[in-house]
C-alpha cells in the first residue's frame, strides 16, 4: 500500500491545491499541519533539506512540493508512482 504524507500549514494555497489534486485522484493521505509544531518542522527541514510547505512524501521519500507534484502529473508519472490504474 502506498503511503502518502503531506505536511502543511494554515492558510497555504499551495497546500490546498496539492490536497485537492491528491483527492481528485482518489489518493488517501495523512496530513500533518506544521503551523504549531515548530520542532517537527525543524526536524523535517534537517532531514529532507526542504523548507517550504507543502512537503509531500510518498513512501517516506520526498517528492517535493506542489510544483513537483504537478510536474509529475503532467509527465504522466504520478499515477505510476502512486500505483493508480489508469483507464484507457
């Protein structure tokens, strides 16, 4: 089973757009809001060398943020990464 985590913050338009894209694809994900958890945010920045939200991980691997998610979708690689069957 694919594990998708999205780290967000309050009032983040890119976070909302990323969640909407994942929801549109029927992907279940775990959302963690970092707005009030500065210690976790610091740990994630140190671990993944990524400073902005959304921070999107698939199977514990950082794919990036909203722009990277959309780029994967445009190249047709997101479904494959998420192992979603595409109807033809």
